[in-house]
């Protein structure tokens, strides 16, 4: 997209890709090479790291924090984030991630969110990540309640379906209030949302990548 994406002070492509296991992985990774996309390399860094580490022009995102619900202290929560970043960057042989989203699927304890945000802020200061985002992976209310009290997020990743449209509009309203960019998580059936917001699409084959990227050329 040509306009500035939320508070990131940059533009982003309309199509973001999440590679899925189950097909020809090498062919899948080659299918987006030299194309302006952002790829979720953190979903399986050991696998995808081997395949996209040579794609130096491909931007990479990741979702961190799936473990912080188990953290019993802010230090442990921060350690979970740090471990994820080390594993992802090492596997990808990258020095930074363009976007790192904090995974939130339910209400978190204060020490859990504080430790995670401290780790993400430190990583950003060190240049390991460029932008911090919020991934809404559960009930919208739990994530937006947290979001209202923590203004660290420059963008938000959230699902959108016809059945969840009211929840999506609630997220969008808060995002506009906070001047935060929105990425819609969807499958190929939701590519029409790319006309309004960037979309993160799960893809399993080169053909599916072609279908997703075709949206870039759609009128």
C-alpha cells in the first residue's frame, strides 16, 4: 500500500504470506522470491529459515509470546520473548524482523504483559525488530482491554470473517483512534479484504501464492 501504515512511518505491501507445511516447500518459497511481500517466518523457523535465508529482499515478520501465559514473573515472560527472537533470527540468519506481533488469546496477568513488552522494547532498541504489533488470537474484548492500557503497538493483526465482522469493526475503531495499522489474517477466500487493509494469507503451494499475489494486480 502506498500510504503510511499506521504509526510505522512506512508503507507496506497489501499481501503478507504465511507459508504452511504439507506441499513442496522449496517450490513454495521460490514462488514469492523478489516479490514485495512480507513473510511470516516465525511459524516454523527451523523449516522456513533454510528456504528463505537467501532471499535478502524478502521482509520477515513473526508472532511471539505464545508461551507467556505460563510465565510466573516478568523476567520469565521476557525470557520467553527473547528465546523466540533468538530462535527465529538464528534460523533465518537475519539481523532483524520487520514486524513482531505479541500473541494475545486471553486476558494476561500484569507481570506477563509487562515482561513481554519490556523484551520487545529492548529488542526494538537493539534493532532486532523494527515494529511491534498486537496479534489478537482470541476474544476481541480480552485483547482490546489490554490494548487500551498499553500503547506500545504500532499495528494490529486480527482475523476477519463475515461472521466476525462486528468484532473486526470494534478492533478497527480502536485502531483508528490510536492511529494503528491493521493487518487482516485470512485465507484465500478473504483476499477481497486486501482492497481495504493488508492481509496475511496462509499458502501451501506456488499456485496459492500466485492467486494471492494476483490480488495486487486486481482493479
